[in-house]
C-alpha cells in the first residue's frame, strides 16, 4: 500500500533533492573564499526550495498569485544572497 | 480516452488549480516567516562580508557530516509528510499514521543530531561568544531548532487527526497547513545548510 | 453601546504608537538605541550631552503611556465576546494589558533617573540605562502571551459571524515568533541579540508597529460585527450580553 503511494511525483522530487544535496556538498565543501562555486551552491539551494514548495507544499496546484509569490521569493532571495556574496 | 473522460480530467485540472494548501491565513504566517528568515540570511551574509577569512576558517571547524545528515533527514521527513497527506486523502488511515510517525522520528533524529553537534562544538571550545561566525551559527541554527520543536508538536497533532475516519473542511485545512509548516522547517534548513556549512 | 467611544479607544492606541515613536525617536533620541558595549563614561556622556531632550521625551512617555489602556480594553472585550463570559482567556488579557503601559512608562522612569543628575558617578548612570533597555526591549513576555491568546481566541471562535478572520490568528502567531527574540538581550552585549541588534530590537520594533496597526484595523471591524450582533438581538427581542 505504501509502495503504491510512493509512486508519485513527490518521491521523484525527493530523489532529485537528495542528489542535488550530495552534489552541492561535493562541490561546495572546498572552494575557498569568494568563488563562483558559492553562487552555484546558492542557486542549487534555492532550486531545492522551489521544488519543496511546488511538490511538497503542493503549490503547483495553487492559485497563480500564491505560486508566483513563492517562485519570486526563491529568485529574489538567490539574487540578494548572491549579490551580497560577490559585491559586499 | 473518450470525450467524457477528457472533459472531466480537464475540469479536475481547472478545479485543482484553485486549491490553496491549508487556508489563506496560513500563508500569511508561512510567507512572513520566510521573509524574515530571508532578512536573517542577508544579515549573515553582511556579517560575512565584514570578515571573510574569519568566516571561512570558522566554517571549516564545523562538522559538515552532521549538517549533511540532518539535511537528508529533513528531506526524507518531508517526503513522509507529503505521502501521508496523499494517504489521508485516500482514507488510508493506517498508512498515513505510519508515515507521520516516521516523519516524527526523523524530526527527533534531527534534534538528537543537533544536540550531539552542539555538544561537540562546545567541548571543542566553539561557543557563541568566540567570534561573529559562531554567534550567528548558534543563533540561526537555534532559531531553526525552535521551529523544528514546534514542528514536532504540529506533527503530533497531525498524527492525532490522521486517526479520524473523515476530516471536516476546517480540519483538512488545518492538517494541510500543519504539513506546510513542516515543509517550511525543511525549506529553511535547505538554505541554512549551504549558507553556514558551504558558502561562508 | 457607545460605538464612537469604542472606536476612539482603538484610534487612541494607534495614535499612541505614533506618539511613542516621536517621543523615543525624535525627542529623546534613544532610537536608534545606545550601544550596550559602551563604557560607563560613554553612556553617561550621552545622557549629559542630550539631557534636556531626553528628559522631555521620557517625561512625556511617563505621562502618556497609559493612553494605551483603552485600546487593550477594547481588545479584551472582543476576546470576552468570543469566549462568551469573562473566562481565563479574556481575564488574562486584562491582567496582561495592565502591564503593557508599564513597558513604556517604567523603563522611561529609569532613563529619566539616568538623565537627572549628570554630575553623579558614571557607573550609576550606566546601571540605570541598562535597566531602561532591559525593560523596553527585553520585557516581551506579556505581549507575546497576549497575542497568543488572541490567536487562540480567533481559532476557537465558532460563532456564525466571527469577530476576526482566521488569517488574523496566523498573523498573531507570526508576531509572537518574531517579537520573542527580545528576551535574549540580557545575555548579549554585541551582535544581533543585543538590545541594539537586528533580531532583538529592529525586527521586533518593526513587527510591533505592524501588529498594532493591523490589530487596530481588525478591532474597528470587530466593533462593527458587535454592533450588527446587538442590533440582531434587539430586533429579535433577546437579552443581549451586558459585557
């Protein structure tokens, strides 16, 4: 019964999130100070956030306004953190 | 697929489009929390810019293994919760309760690992007053831990609700909202882990 | 029911918040906050350099802080209406509302004492200054508890026409979570959890102003709900609840 339940989009998303997490760790653990790798790691993080919102919080089927606000949050947060990393 | 099936599938899609997970009010809280944590993240990046070498050196003294494990634990717990929601919708109460119990276990494991991590750091001499990095490390992870503990209470309530044969619309909204709060806890850690352990 | 007086009480609370900002920010100048890391001499010098404006700002606050009371009287009454009687939720609201004006006037008393005699030892002035911030920024418990009770009341309101929309309950929880870090200032002298820090001062101050404006608007609407309910009772010739 549980196995049948797990045949869903959310499970595949979970798999993707786990892989991206491991990739982030492998890439980001040793990169020194002030490198572009950090921007990539941040981008991966906010992409994971996006999928958690869309497929775990089920925003994919939410009113467009709510979904757009969430996606905007992901983009804006990434831009702000990346900008602060590079230019402060 | 015949005409009727196609039309009903499209109708399902259209009505599914208009569903707010939980209730509108929950999103005031969730978005509010996300925005304020965003401010916290930005504050951390600002402090980092004032002392890049210090932050990078301090970052290397963190136990990245525990951080990574905790990230995977929370991701798995979120999977359990979203699958439990689907089980509830199909009235598979037993499975839903099992999955929610699993999520609860993951949450407890997270807290356990955090306790181990904090103890290890403190015994190595890394206390909040050591430097700015550790000050923010303890404050940000502490605030997140506070959310996790609240999340554990919410999961327990959801576990209770999953025992009922049928949920009223208000109860369903509450359960969905509670699930979204747990996903928020996961979401915040997804940003915190790379921010503190990788990007610093 | 004196609708105009009830609504005026709400507006008074909103006005007092503006007045509080004027008194503490523009007149006394304690917003932006002093630095907890300053030495006793530095703190004492700030008080003696700005003595007159600080004394006036604090004196005004000590006098006017109690004008917050009617706002919280309305809040307590609306909670009582949800509860149906003077139960633990609404009575606790009243008890905690009693302490609310002191969060402004009591701290101002200490600061006024700090500014009173610039010729005294700097250590004494610093100690009085510390207490001002400990009360002003650190005493968050009463209001946090109040808003959690409001959230609880909003969620248990089972009447046909509720006084508050459900999102207002979530909004109060949001405020409680963000206002809480103020309690940590007793342990830190620098950083975001010190009394001049981002997490312990600026965010709680911002969310407090937002909270009082939103709650004020919600109370005005709740009063309208009450008026409609009383008219319904009157039309059906039913006894209306006195409180």
